[in-house]
C-alpha cells in the first residue's frame, strides 16, 4: 500500500506569509531533469522558498522558452514520467507547498480526477495548467477541488478587465501573473507590463499575486515584487542546473533572491 502524505496546503501557507509582510518567492524546477533532482527541491526549501513549482516534463512545452524546453527534453530522455516523479515526491518531506505546472494533455490522459488525486497523494497541493483556456476549465476545477488541490490560474497582460475579474474569482491558492506576452525565459529587463498587471489584479482579489516569466536576478525580483505579492523564478535557476550547478550552488542563488526581497521589503 502506498503511503499517503498530506503535503502543505498552498493557499493558507502563502496567505499567512504574505499577511505577515513577507514577499513570496516561488522557484521552479523541472522534475526528473537529473538523477538527484529532489535534492534541488530541498535546496530551494532550505534557502527561502515559500512554495516550489514543479514542472512535469512534456514533449511540446509551448509556453516555455528554450531553457525550460531543454530541461523538459532532458528529463524525458532520462525516462521521466508523471508516475515515477510522483513516486519520488512521496519520499520527499518539505515544509513548503508544492505546485505542479504542466500541460493539459498530461492532465487529461488518465482522467482529471485520478490525476488530481495522484498529485494530492504525493503531497502536491497546487496545479497550474497554462494551456487550458478559462472557458474550458470547469471539469478540472471540480476535480481539483475534490482532491483538495488548488487550481492556480494564469493572468496575462492581454487579459481584459472582465477576464481578470473572472480569473481572480476562480483561481485558488494564488494567481500566477505573466509579466510579458512571450515564452518563459531570462530577459535583461523586467517588462513594464509586469507591475501594471499585478496592480490591476490586486484591485480585484485578496489572493496572493505571484509574478513570473522573465525574472532572473535579485534586482528583477525586487522590482517584480513592488506591485505583486511575490515572484516566480524558473529559467535562470534551470539554466544553472543544466550547466552543472550543484544543489548547494543553486541553493545559494535562491538565498540571494530571498535576501534581496527581505532587504527591500523588511
């Protein structure tokens, strides 16, 4: 019989930290990218992450840029799959919540209910599916709610005011705000649209708003968190892992992001 772990509930955890005055930090990791990938999860948690996004590798990651695509393909070449990834996560104990980020094809393949239940059984309490249109969300909303998994919705700078209000009402856990209409990836400057979108969302909801896409450096994190409740960092960390940084080295990068946020927003 498989051991069931509860994991840390996503929404309440982030609200508590946000309401205590802390800017949120959510680093991303492509599951299965290397043999010791769960060691990076521990490094993230030990160095100031408030939640961790876990990318479930997919062969056609259309919203991801070249770095996360490379990580996803490397994981698939190693034979990574959802079943084995969740089995590894069942053996990991972390004091921060986990949120899976993947594509709808993987979610629906074995059924929405079983997919969400398997996430919860592995201790994953959030789910982000960026390629699922808002208008087609209903069945997954019900499946996620039944499994006590927060379905996190994605807001983009192009979203109309009405669409942002709908996202704010239906998202759970937090809202993932996309800083720019482009694939994920490291950019030299944070787009002007980032702060504008975060400010618009916060007029419509009390949910934490976490800004992602293009945030790579401590300066980016500080700038992104000015109008948002926190930031997600993906490609910059994955580039370091793909280039051979150890968990300790990547943990130091996360610690630098944490330190910059804490210094800027004491």
